[in-house]
């Protein structure tokens, strides 16, 4: 006779408490997705370099039009608080000191993916679409391409576009364009 297993799903409040009391190692990186604590993979230099480049680029392009957030939490609901690589959120003078942004304030999420590619294409994409994030980009390091997802419907996106380095990407959720090859320079 098979005994059904039960999962304990954690709330954002419980997740924060675990960090506060030292259950979650402060040197490790975690995020809470659908009540499960996910240990994130170490960040390699190509990944961090792309994040650094994009943060600088977007801060210059969208200065005082949007708040650009790097590798910090977005509060989706009581069971999900992912930490995307880059978030373009509604401009707030306090830079979200009074609380993490919520999906209604987010225009664009960008994930830089090497070892996390399938996770970003499945679990993260589903979460972002279901939460109504208008535009989601995956910078696909292994294939040196940019995947753009738009028009969330249910737990997926209606439109998908894949751009190679010889193309230019235009964000429709906020106003900026970028040459795809600039994302992969030096890699």
C-alpha cells in the first residue's frame, strides 16, 4: 500500500523567519517559488557580467522612468518570492525601500540562464505568466540568443520570439532597444 506523501509549503513570512533565525545559510542563495525553497546555482562570470552590463544599460536608458532592480525579490503572493536577475518596475522615489515590488508594478523580468535554462523556461515562465508579467526575457547563454515572451495568458505566454546576435531587441512593455550581440560580447 502506497502512503501518500505530503509537502510542507512555506509562506513568505515563514521563509523570512527561517533566514532571520539562521536556518537558511546566509552565504547561500535561495528563492521561494510556490511554497518551495529553491537553492539557486552559483553565479558564473558570464552570467554576472551580463547582469552588470544590463543593469548599467537600463539605468541609463530608463533613468527616472522606471526602477531597475538587480537580483532582489519580487513579492508575487504569500507563497512566491522569486529573485529575478533583473526587474524593470514602476518608478518609485523610495526605490522600493518600503516593500518589494509586486507583479502589478513589474513591466519586464529578465533572467540570465546558463545552467538554469530549463528551469527559467518552465517553472519561472509559468509563474511570471500566471502573475501577469507583461514581458519576460531569457538571455540564453549556451545558445547565445535572447528569448522574449509576451502577452501572458493563464500560465503561459501567447507570443514568443527568439533573437540571434545579429538582431536588435525592442522591449514593448517599456521603451528601449538593445543589440542582442552586446549581451554576449566577451563570451
